[in-house]
C-alpha cells in the first residue's frame, strides 16, 4: 500500500510540473498530435518504431 501511495503522489507532482511554462519549454508539451489530423491522414505510415514489440 505504501508503494502505491508513493507512486501516486509522485505522479501527482509530475502532473503539476507539466503545467509550468518553464518545464513545457524544456521538455515539450504533452498535447495529442492526432487531434489536428483529418480522417484521411490516419491511414498514413507512422515512421516511429514500435518500442513495445521490438525485441
């Protein structure tokens, strides 16, 4: 239970720091990139490799 509480509270800190302008300039924003795309562009190839299944 302690580890779960620790991880949840640290994640809360990260969420708060993501909204700080200085952090957004250094680390980049956390905005969905697909919301600006139209339906036709969803069929385009994604050049980013799949890091979950590449072993």
